[in-house]
C-alpha cells in the first residue's frame, strides 16, 4: 500500500513537471530577453526563463529531496550531517539559478565583468556546494530498487566507461582540464564567437561547470582528502596562482581584449577598459581567495588528522606495552 502511494505521488510530481515545462515553453518568447545587451532600466525584466535550465533545476531538487528522504528513512546518517549537506546542495542550486536565470545572464552580454562573475560562480561556488551536499551514491536512492540494480549491472559491464571515468578522475587530469578550459575560453577569438553563438555559449558554460565539478570532486571525494600523497592542497594553491596570472594579464592589458563590448559598457558608466579591469579583479582577488581558503581548510584538516593518527598510534602502543607488562608480571 505504501509503495502504491509513493508511486502515485511520484507520478503526480512528474505530471506537474511536464505541465510546468509546457508552460515555460509557451511563455519563453515573452519572458526571455531578445539576446541584445540590456539597458540599465530594462535589467530586471531580463530574466532567462529557459525551459531546459528550469526543468533541470527542478528535477535536480526533486531527485535530491527523494534521496535525502530515503537516507533519513534508513537512519544510517545523523540528521545533523544530512542537514548541512542539504543546505550546501540547495545553496549550489540557488547560485546556479542566479548564474543562469537571473538578469546576470543578460548583463553578461553588456559587461565583461558580469560575464566573468557568472563564470566564476560556475567554477568556484556552484561545484563545491553541490558536491559537498551529496554523499557518495546517495542520489541513486531516489530511484526504485530494480532500477538501481540494473544501473549498477550496466555500470560494471561497461568497462570502457569506467576506464574513462578513472582517467578523468585522476587529480592531475582534472586539474589540467580545468585550467585548459579556463584559458581556452578566454582566448579573444573563441570568447567572442561564443558570445554571438547561443549553442557555443551553452557549450562554454557546460565546459566550465563540468570540468570544475570534476576538479572539485578530486578535492572533496572521501578517501582522498587525508590520504598520503594527496595533491589537493597543492592543486588548490596552483589554481589560485594561475587564476591570478590570468586576472593580472586582463587587468594590466593596455587595450580591451574583446571588441564585442566596445559599445555596450557606456550605458553602465564604464569604458571597455575599466570594465575589463573589473573583470580581471574578479578573477584575481575573490577567486584566488576562495581557492586559498579551501587549501588552508584542507591543510588544517590534514594537521588535525596527523595529530589524531599519532594519538591513536600512541594509545595503541601504550596498550600493547601494558599487555606485555601484564604478561611479564603474571609470569613472575
């Protein structure tokens, strides 16, 4: 009876999602901005109600909520742990909404600095928030047990896919892909083509989000943060350094990099070069601080782990010595 009720509720939710998608498709033309850079007085009307993005956010929230409910039912996790994980994941989704749906998306067509802010949300805020909010394999709990079983069997049968994942999840590979993506998409020619081509612009955002999720996964995944030889701290510090280098090149360039912003910054009270300097500052200072703070947090955790390990080893040795001493006394 309980399973039928749960299935009925899920079917109703799926129907509501489909209805919402149809509604968004019917109103997209009236709601979305027309692709032109917004004027200051039109900014708050420039929301990007893209049905694909909206549906993806809703589905992500629904799957996460279902998995959290199953975790609570199994009572294998403390509620306090589930609580902070939920806050982290919801924060990531809200930030993703702000980056892709809010007027910030339209403003990025007028200001390089707004576009840089959008990119930085996709690179250093959203990925760690989403990953910290998800325990390993937890999202699969939103699926029915037979579906999970079939998915697991398919994953174990598909060796090539597991090999690809293992290769991509190597810290050095994830680090290199993240850096390559950042620098490649800021090459002036490719950047300006992407800004004028919607499909390429979507690909750009997917590249930023995908490679950043991969990089932050190598930083946050269990079993890696405290293992010997873990390169996470070095990876974070070098990410801060290379981002600072790109930011410095942008700030101190004597000429604007992107001609596409030549006529769009004036209504916002900025020259193209001033706008570019703001963008470089965003890349250099706040982003560098986030990477550095994450590295310092890992460093403190590493020191605490070393101390705990040393104490446990000392307690073990003391217990061993006491047992030996006890045996010797009994023999006497």
